[in-house]
C-alpha cells in the first residue's frame, strides 16, 4: 500500500510540475507543421516587407517540400524576419544569389514556422531586379 501511494504521489508531482512549466512558458507545445509547400501559402496573409539581408541559411523546412531550402534573415523596421525563398537547388540553378547588406522588398505570405515569424516569398525585388519565385497561389514557378 505504501509503495503505490509513493508512485501515485510521484506521478501527481510530475504532472503538476509539467503544468506549471507550460504555463510559465518554459515548456511550449506547438503543433507540428503538417502542410508543405504551396499549401502553407495563404493569399489572405500576403504582405510586403522591406529590409536589409542579415544572414543566408539553407536548411530543411516544410516550405521546401522535403528539400533543403534557401532562406535569408531580413532585418526590417519591426525586427528580424525569416524569408523562405525556394529549394536551394533551384536557387543555384537559376543563379539567384543574395548577400548580406542587400536591400530587398519581399512580397509573400506571412507565416509562423518553427516558432519563428517569417514570409514565404512570392516575389523579391533588389533595386531594379525582380525575382518571381511563386504564382499568386504559392506554387513554385521555377523548376529544374
């Protein structure tokens, strides 16, 4: 009887601690992103942001549909935003390159992926150059 009370008390304590940590923000339970690619693009959330490229990264993310995607961090007046461009192989094959310090205007769908605010880029403008990555429904227009 004493052992079962100890076990039940331990389970209750773990549950209480878990609840307290989740309410305090230490533990965050985010739903995993189940959609991929164009399904993540929402015309209703379309926005235009301007800023300066801070960093370029490549990593696997749902926007790139299971491929390594090209991303950049754009410093805007409101803070840093992660810009989801296109699969890295497509960016390379079309020789689309951005560099830290580039001033960009990005039109795309505002999203929150992996806890980060971002934009799935539909069109990127640098000076007088314009790069159209997606159609208005978010489908990639560049293929290789």
